[in-house]
């Protein structure tokens, strides 16, 4: 989903940081879809809850998937119920889902650590390339009629619909 040379950013939690990142990565047209601050404030609270519990990877996955959901028109009340560990995002939600399966890597959302270069200090690895790729895909559908995925031309509305349906299936699922 993402070029291997691309550096995955840490998912922003704050309202202004989220707006800034979305604008700088995907432009003003995508940033306008974020809507009012109330939705982003509720999203921020969920990300911070995961981070305060030292669940950095869950915070990242939730942050990127909730951002994708906002861009796809999923209500924040539904997004707050997403289980970031759910594998349901990787599988078709219906026969009309054109994204295929398994979709993306079935990588774990478990916490990882990296050693800080030149020291014996271990720090949490807190980036989620897959989640970032999902948000980037949702952003790429805005203002376009066609999106290319692995060389296939798909209509943006069909991709948005499939993403929305998959995210809704992830509500409070066991994974």
C-alpha cells in the first residue's frame, strides 16, 4: 500500500496537528472533509487514552483508522468503538467489496521496541505503516473519480464504501 522508501509519520492526536498533517500530506480539499473540531476532539481523547495506557501501537492503529473513517464519512460514535486489533479490515465486507482479501499485511498490532542507536536504551516503536496506508488510501479517494490499487482502476466511491463497511465491521470485534 505504501512505497517502502516512505517514512511513516507518528499519528497526530491533537486537532491542530491532525489538520496540519492532513493538509501537508494530502491537501486542503482532504482537510476540509475533517469537518468540525468536535469529531477530532473525541478522536484525540481515544488516542490519548491508549497512549496513557502505554498501548502505543493501538493508539497508532486507532488514530490512523479513525482518520480514515472520518475521511470516509463514518460517524465518530462508531469510530470510537473500533477494535484496533481486529483483522476484519483485511477481509471483504460484502460481495461488492472490490478491495480484495487478505488486504495488506496481517501484521500484528502488538507493541514493539527499537534500540536507540549507540545506546542500550529501548524505546517503543510507535509507527503503523499499515494504518497510515489505510488513511492515505481514504484520502486519495477525495476529489477523484478513480483510484489505482495494485494497477487496478477502481471507482473512488466503491473504495470509500468498502473502507467504510470494513471499519464498521471492526466495532467491538474480538479480532
